[in-house]
C-alpha cells in the first residue's frame, strides 16, 4: 500500500453498546480527524450482525462530512474518489464483553505474573490466574477451570531447559477440567503454551485432546527476561480466527478491514507506548467505563496494563461502594448526604445503568465514587506493574540499608509526565476543573504532571491506525486526540496545616506571577491551551518537587482548559479524620478550583 | 429521530417461549407436542465427576516413573474411600509403603512425569425442568427443548434466587402498601407472595420461615438486601443465591410502590399457579427476573404479540422517572424539546417534559425515563 496515496481513513471501534466511528482526512500536508459519528452496536439479537452498526455509523459520519461512504449494497466504498469513499478502513472491537482469558503458570509472582502481563497487554480481561502456589487445593483449581468459560487459555511455566514436571502438573490439572469456550460449542478451547520449550511435548501429551494446543516461544525464557511478544501475537491471531469468527458478522468485518481487528484496549496500549517512546516521557492512561476500568502505563519504556473488571460507574458502581466502603466515598463530599438514601440510589443506578445525574448533589456523589474507583484501579495497577520477580539481586555494601529490590512497582508518580483520562465520568464532566480534580485526587501525581483527556476516546482507532500508517496516527494524536487540561504542581511530603509548602514563580507570555502555597492549600492559575510557561518551584523543608527535598525545580509547563493547578496538600494525600474539619477543607478546594457553581 | 427507551414487559396475555438447555450434551426426555408441567424434568445429563489429584510420588517417596507400577488397580478402575490405592515394592519385599485414598472414584490417569494420579468422582446428575406448564414446540437433540405457553408475563427490575413455582397469593391491598412480616402467614407456604410497595427485611425473614416460594413487591431497601444476603452485592448478576426463597422487585430500591398496572395484573391472577425466576443480569445480554402465569384455554386471537408493543418515546407516552430527584414518579410525556438543556448538575442533555397528574410538569433528561405500558 502506498502510504502517500492515502487521503481518507475511516475507523470504527465496536464497543459492547456503541460503535464509534471517526473520519481522518489529509488536510493540507497533514492528517486531521474531521468528523465523527456513532450508532448502536448490532452484535446481539435481533440484528446479530456487527457490520450493520458499522454501516449505520459510517452513514452518519458520511452525512456529516458530505462524503458518501456506503454504497447501495450496504458496503464501504473504496478507494476514495472525489466526494466518495475512503482509502482504508480499520477497526477495534470490545463487543460481546471483549477478550476473556484464563492464564496459568507455576509461581504466581513469576511465570504466572508474566503470563498475566502478556494477556493484559494483548487487551484481554484475565478471569483468573492459576498457579501452583495460589493457595488453592488442586481440586479447587480444577473446579474453577471447569466453571470458567474463557475464550482461550495461556499456559506458561519454567525457564527454557529448566524444570518440566511443574508445568506438566498444571497441564494435568487443566486436562481433566475439560474447559469449554464461551462462544460456540463446536470448537475446542484454544490453549497457548508459552513455557519451558523442553516440556512442550510432555505438555501436549498431558493435555491430550482436551484443548487445541498452540506452542509459542517461552514468555520467560530466563528469569531475568520476559519475551511477551510471541504469546501476545498468537493471542491476537486466535482472537481473530477463533473468538471473533464466532461472533455474529465478524467474518465480514474481518474481510472489510485493511488491518487486523484488535481488541480495543490492546490498541490503546499501542498508541500510548508509541507516544511515550517518541516524546521520551512516562505516561499513564485511564479509561473508566460502566463496568470496568483500564489503566495503562509506560515507565522507562516498559508498558503495563491492568483491567479492574468490577470497578466502573454504572454496572459496577455498587461494587465500587462495596469494595471501598461508603465512608471512603463520602470523604470526598463537602455537602450533607444521607447514607441510606445513597445506598438505594447506587443500587438503582446499577439496575438502570444508563441514567445520568440530574441534580448537582447526584453529580457530586458520582464524582466522589469515581475518585474511589480510579484510586482502587490505580492501586491495583501499581501492585501489578513491577520489576521482574524471582531475579537474583547483586547487592553491594552501598545497598545495605536500601529496601529496594526485585518486584518493586515501576509506577513512580514523581517520574510521571503525562496523565490521560477517558471514559464518561471524566470526559463528560460539565466542567474540565472537575475532570482535573478527580484525576489529581485519585492518582495523586507528584512533582509536575501534564493532565489531558481523550475527549471522544479516539485512542483505540489511532492504535490500529499506527499499525498501517504510523505518521497519520501520530499527527492526529498530537493535533486532535488530546484536550490538554493543564499542569498539576504537587510536591511530595507532609507537614502541619498552614505551614509553607512551596514558593513559586510563573513566567510566560503575559504572565508573571509569584507567591506562596501553604500546606493544605490549592490554587488555580489560568494558562491557556497551546501556551507554555516557565515555573520555578522552591519547596519548603521536607517537600520534594522532583529534585530532592527542599531543592528548587525549574520547568517548562503546558497550559490547558483549566490551567496550572498548584496543590499544597502534600503526598501522600491525607484528609482530616474529623468530619467538620474535612468538609471545611473540601469546601476551600472546591472554591479554589471553581469546581461547582457557587453556593453549593 | 425516534428515541428508543426499553421498558419492562407487563403483559396480560402473551405467547411465551422458553429455551430449556442442558449445560452439556445429554438426553431429552420429552418429544415435540408433549404437554409438560412446570416442574417436570424435560432433559437430563451427567456432568463428569469432581477431580482429585493425588501426588503419589511425593506421598510414597518414589520416582514419578514408579507410580504406575505401585498402583494396585489400573486406569479406569474404581476405588473406594479407605481403600489402598498404591503400595511400593520396598526393599527385598520389606519396608513397603502404602497409601489409602481418602476419596473414592475412578482412576483416570497416572503421570510418569509428575507422579500425579487423577481420581474422578461419581458423575453429577444435572436436570432441567420445563419451567412453564405448556407444550414442547421444539426438541433440540441432546441439548434440550423449547416450551411454549400462553401466559401473563411480568418482568421485574431486579431479583435474587433461582426458579420457583407456586400459586400467587396477594397479600397487600394497595400497590403502595408495604409488605411486612405481618402480611405473611403459615398459609403462604409454597406460594408466591405478592406485595405492594417496599418489602421489608422482616417480611423476607418471615417468608423464609413459613416456607414461601417467592416474594414479589415494588421495592427493597439496599440495607435489608445486604443483611439478607450477608454481603454487599457488587454487580447485578444474580440467580444462584441460596437464601431460602426467590425475591423479585418490580420497580427498584427504596420506598417505592409497585406500578398500578403490574399490581392490577397480578391481583387479577390471584391463586393461579405461576413460575418465577429471580435471575438478573445487567450486562451485555440483559436478563431480568420474571413472573410467568400460564393461561388456560386461550384462543390464539386473544394473544398479543410482543413485537406489537410500542417502544417509541413520543408525546402522550406513559413514562416512569427512574432517577432522583423524581425517582418512581409516573406521568405522560408532554414535550420533547429538541435542543440540549442545561441540567442543575451543569451537564447538557436532551430532556423531556413529563406531565404528572395531568397538571404539574417536570423536566428530566431523556436518559432518566423508561416507557411503561398502560
């Protein structure tokens, strides 16, 4: 395909409920996202053909763009000529609950963790992790495998040339369980073996005809190194050939698309990695949906993704409340609310997930729930995104007093440069300040962090586009995908309220401001989108803004729809135990950031 | 563009079909055209029994290679609990070690790699009942059947517990009357108790005590539900709870009256045998709890086709508001302004005007109403 001749790109993301479509066109000498549209996804009865939703979305985009994308036969017109058609069509999919996998390995913290990382990185929801040391008795594990109905299984274990017996033992537990796939009764459960290559024949014998076996190179060939690529690629192949091929209409969709259809989160991960690499930054992305919350991170080039399967704002809202407790949610609320009524409201949202907050009180409550959902999802992510465990450490005398070692989280909020938000509660908040505040309270970024949102959730489309046309994907990402909210400045450390937290001086075009931020204080300084300013922060003793405790930092920072948020609340963020004190403080922050209409 | 807002079915007469499918292949016990009773078993099968792995290599301190030779029975044979499963050869016939199995089952395999022996327990019978008293209209060989019956059908919004059967027993006089312990007596044993407004925690406990088959009412308090279940329900995927009876709420959580029409329909069928299912799933592929009350001797002309029900949001349509601050209020659509309106929350959304009691008008987001039938 001659990339220079591609002028019009049509992309869809087939979600569980909505098929979102965007049009990307060459405008002048660069690519821009020009129009978007959506239609209900049509995987389920009565239509039961995903391409109907795609065509409906294409028709809507076509009408808006004044470009006919669909012909009389109900198919996409290609290539583009004049006011008709598109040059390439690409798509992602998470319809039908996305890709659901079970993974297994020998040691939960080692090979099983690597297998989980491979599955998550490929865009799967991991339903369970079976490991020799997962504290369940063998018959309990077998029972669990019988109950689960994943789309496929990933089995790993042992380094190449190492122990064979243990991984065969796991295979011997999978075989008698006779796992059955979620869709279709007439094909065998696919199982990818990515463990000790010397044991692959023994594993094949142990599994017998209970599954369809695919052997790929070991995802942990030696303890010190992961090799997730081959397993991940095979997951994508099987997703296309087996899982999706059984979903209604996908055979046609696969034929239409000019690039392999990817699971939605897999595509988001790809684009985030590409951006982090190109800019040389550390980035975290979050997508909070109705049922699940995905967190993606790239730190020092290492990518991680987690899915918190039951943390979400509608289907799973009740689970957020159950997991964190109502007290933890209400600690973010600055007005009076009755707990018994709230409990009923939460359940009513769970059983009627499509409703939206009408009153300000309902909005404040939902945003409080979202802070907890995001906080829990990020905590799970930090716990998962670690350096490899099981690697022998060489220590010198200098390391004698340091507690660091293998298995430490690689998520470092001080090193975080960019935090990207997407998902209804974040991207549809009536005020951008609310989005910024939810992100800051939940993620507690330290030092200086750029905040942005992917307003129409375009990252999946761009992730697939990057496979066929990286240049176009990059250009659209930079120009149209992200809406910058601004920069959060938040030194790490704690001290008693009212003491000095830091001094700042902000200079830029038409901007020359300096001042002092006290402990517990927040301040917002407008700095328009597209503008940059220089900030010098001089933290007080015990506070660190990236250069070490008490050391000054100078940095170019980015403006946005909110501007610069100076956060003197310290890290880790602590809220007063006493209710009246806490509410008073929350009220001050609400006013400082102009979160809600006055008087609320 | 017409707005589509799915509501719940509350239908006096409908031809209802249910698929009754085994989880794995098995035997279908009835044939097409057979009349079946709700509780009749229509298909059955056996699930492979539970599996117990035993690592004899570790237990007897022998190599994995020696495990097969140590077994006293071969693969495919049966062992009983307490029976000696394996014995080592010992040294010169002395110092023999043996292992008595704690569980019984069939020896499925013995691995020379890991030294692990797999015992498979007795097959577990799985049966599927007809659920509806009606006619078998289709047999899916080795899978199950489709049963059809003319029924009054009421879908609830949320339920707990599985399938249950029994005659309807009306216990409240008004749709807004609370269902409390006092309204449930020993007479309700095996019956489907129909309440009005919120069912209290005490009513549920009383229902369990007297052995009622199910409780159906307008609402329930989440705090009560938490106490009944013993845990805080996280996601709305239910149906397998074992709390002693099935619960169905027709409207939602909190103090809320059953919809007038639902109440009238249930009251009109008082005493009729019915089937209920509490299974709820609110994810992709929504499943709502239901009450199906078969109707005897109905001509086809009297049966309404479900496809004929109007699902368009238009002026004059009956709606229920499903979110605070007007949760549970019922009215008629009085206006459908096209432009976006700013809500009190500050969000912009498409709204509609609802006329309540013919006079008062309330503005609510379109996402916060559901259509109800008259």
